[in-house]
C-alpha cells in the first residue's frame, strides 16, 4: 500500500491506495476533465467563431455547452464504434 497525496485547488487529500485504484482514479479524473471542462471550452470557442463568421448573437450558459459536449461525445461514440 502507498499513500496518495493530492493537492487540488488548494484542498489537500491523502489516503492509502494500491496501484489499481490509482489507475482507476486517474482515468475517472481524465474523463471528468474532458467532459466537464475541455469539451465545453472547445465548443465555446467554436460557437464564438461561428457567431463571428455568421454575425449572430446568442446567450449560452455553461449548461448549454455541457449539453452540447455530451451530444458531441455521443455522436462521436456512434460513428467510432466498430461494426
């Protein structure tokens, strides 16, 4: 057993883990980061570019971007699955 120390935004966590738990933890953390941070930010950039190109305004919130990122995730999963 090893002790895992995490400093996340100033909050310090420390607990004993084995290597399997560490792998699962970091995979879930990467999924969280992708789904809730990176994809909404990328869609925000894309919608700003489209709004500039086509001269329209919109009032999106974080939840709109999160919903769009989930839809993009699902569409990507549908087209990337092997037949």
